[in-house]
């Protein structure tokens, strides 16, 4: 669970996203940061039960900085309005598929998979789907998977035409047109404050482990 003070800080930050306010509330931020790191630690303690690749991670390997990189952005707001972590065998900067946790009042969610991989990585994933379509479809049809991710794979930024090397007659063509392989699950604010929250996150991660495993196998 996360403390109400952490959610309160994020709510206030959204309305006061500027350096003077943040500097004046740095103590509240540090408490929220440690609270979130504690949640990440609890998740990591449970995660090796379903994904052995996560067993050597430390919380700080997973947590993202709250400062935004505004160098190439028209939006100069200095801070993110969320606390977030990415669970990958190589930490938050790791390539390949993994598990993303995003905490933001009213907008919290879990995302699992791989987002906009490089062309060479994307080619490997498409090849694996083409070679092993029945196994890929079985993952997406699994009852537990569908319980947590009823929307299935995101079709955002999907190609309008088949990628190079494939044609419309390919039975996997709709999956091969994807440029990201991501599933998401919304989290309500009430759940965040419940004692069973870490266990619930792990249950959701675990349900998507077959997808993560399938993608990462393609990259090995």
C-alpha cells in the first residue's frame, strides 16, 4: 500500500508543478519517494515466484526520476505528476519486455510488454509471432490474462499496411502490423491505499508473464 500523504503530494504537485513549490515541499517529496520505493521493494520480493529474471533487482534500479527532460520538449513543466517504476531484468533502462507501474491520482495503471522497440528488435518479435502464432494466440486468450487485460494488445500506432517481408494473407498479419506490444490495466485510487496492493500488482504482473516471456524469448 501507499500512504495517503503520497497520494496527497502527487495531487498537489499536479496543481503546483513548478520549481519554487517543489523546493518548498521537498520533504514531502522525499517521504513520498521512500514510500514508493518501499512498495517497489515489496513487489520485488514477490516477483521471482513468477519471473526469476527479476530476483537481483534493487528498488532504485526500477524507479524513474520525477524530473522531466524538457530539453527537446515544448512542454517545460519541470516534474512528472506521477511516481513510476519499470521491472525488467536490467532495471528501468533495460531493453526487452517488462512490467511498468504508474502511480498518479485518478490515472494509475500497469503496463506490460515492450513499447516502440528499435527496428531490429521489432523484426525479431514479428518473426517469433509469425513462427509461433498458435502459442502467441493462446497467451492472449488465456482466461486470467483476459481478466486483467480485457482490452488485449494496444493497437496504438498500428501500421496501415503489412510490414516489409509480410503480406495481407499472413494469418498473423494484424499482430505483425503492431509497432508496440503492450497491455494495460487501470488501477483505482482506493486499491492503492489497501494493504493487499503489492500482492495485487504481482498477481497482475504474473498474469502477463507469458507475454513478457514470449517477447524476450524472441530477443535471446
